[in-house]
């Protein structure tokens, strides 16, 4: 980008003059770059001008002389950093008539280049399993997770709107959780494009190779996140090979409470919740080895097309309001509602992390392990 003084029109004119003096290939290469970055209107104008100059006097073309090019305000604006700019072959946004542009829906943008984004065209888009553990047996020492039903309903409604077939299972023991996950993995996913698992439960730390943490069944036995994810690997779920598999875990990663550190407030909404939140934290308990034993190192394939989103940083508690549900799920639902129609999943999760991190006296920091190979735009 050429720096200079004057109006953007003067700068554009100076750029054209510079290209005229850089040899006969400078302008064609510049036009090619414009086409590669999706600036088709400007490229077309320059092509037309160059052809007109060649017809008037071919000798002028070798000297770099071009017919005047009239640039409208739209062509002088810097290209917007939209997902469609990153996809050369997709439909461009169309002029809305007032200097702005209408957006192009994510599924239409993704059709242009499947190397840059997962293509979610199936109807339904995929299967979504929600495991909602609220009531735990007395022997487990775990309290009821008041407010989790609110989270469950939010996620059920949200993924239904995102065109998933949603199945909800409540109050499962560790063994039943594993069975439900295996049942989902064994389904034929060849006609769908994605798979989602949402788990709402108490959690704890656990030994791991790639994915930390574990979630409790209602019997107080933990199931490692690593085992949950590995259920959907290429061996256990061949019909999902190459397709995105998303896991959203609302559970504690440990017992530490994060007090945070003081920063200058950047939003009037950075307020403490009115009611006292509860933590989904419990001391780590060694579960039966038949349930919580991770696969052997040699049998774990390299993860691909997998994203695991955690409600909190490993080792810390995850807060849940008995009246409004967990901070993480409430925020996830809100961000998806506002932005899923135009932003990819990784950007959505960054918004979630930023919003959750400013809540309450105690702090919470969501995070994710991202092994997706492409951008993912939900079908809205």
C-alpha cells in the first residue's frame, strides 16, 4: 500500500502513474492481484481502460499510457476484512445502494472454495448430542447442578436453529455416557456434514495426552475428555472422517478460583451478577479403570477436524448461576445468536472468551483445543 498525502483519489492516481513506469508487466500483474483478492470491479475498470488505450494507439501502451480511469467511492475504499475476501471464487457482496454492501450468507461463501472452509450443505447439517447431568447419587458427594436445565434448553434450541438433529440425554452414569457417545459414533454420518457433542456436568482434572479434564457421570465416576473425543476418531467413526467434530464442555477443570487482576473497565456491562454463582468443581476422584482409562499411546491417531471448547481454563472452576445458567453457555448462546450468520467458529469462540472473562468477582477464562483444518461457518 503506497503511503502519501492528498485525497484517496490522488493516491489512487499516483499508484496508476507508478505502475505505468514499472515496465510492461507491472499493470497486468497488478490487475491479476486485484482479481485474486476479489476486487473484480476495479480490475474490470483497469482492463477496460488498458484495452481502450491499446485500440487508440498501440504504441502508447508500451510507454505505459492509459486512458483515464474514473473511480467511484466504492473502488477507493479499502477492502473489507470479510470472510468472502479470503475466498477468491465465491460470490461477492452486492451494492446495497447507499455506499454499503449486503452480506453473503456463510453457506454461499463456503461453496466457492472447499479448501478454505468446511462445506455444510447437508439438511440436516448433522447430529447434536447433549448430555445434561443435573442430579447425582448421594454416594458421589456431588451437589445437584441447579440451573443446568436452562443451559440444556439453550443449547437444544440453538443447535436446532443451526439445523442439527438434537438429542438430549439427562442424568447419565459414566457407563451410560460412554454408551451414548459410542451409539452416536456408530451411526452413519455419511449424509451429514458435522457432529456436535455438548456435555453439561461436574468436572475435574485428569491425566491426559492431548485433551485435559474429565466430566462426571451421576454415579460420581469420571469420563476423561480424551476418551470422549477419541470415540469419534477415524477408527471409531469412519463416516465422520474429514468432517468437523465439535465438543462443548461445560464443567470445571479443577478447584482453583481465579480472582483475576484489576484493569480499567472497557464496557458498562462489566458488572457482577446479582446472585451468587455456583462452581462445577469437585476434588479429583479416581474412577473405575474400565470407565476412565485412556487409550494406549500407540492407538491414539493424530487428531484432525476436531475442536474441543472448554468453559474454563484447566485447573480452575467454571461458574454457574442457579437462576440463569452457566456463564459460558449463556454467553455462547448469545454470541451464536448475534454472530453465527457471518463469522466463523473460531472468531465466535474468541468473542465468548472475551465476554466471559469480564464477568463477576471471581474470573473465568474459556478456551479451546482447535484441530480443525479449515474455517467453519454454521449453516443459518
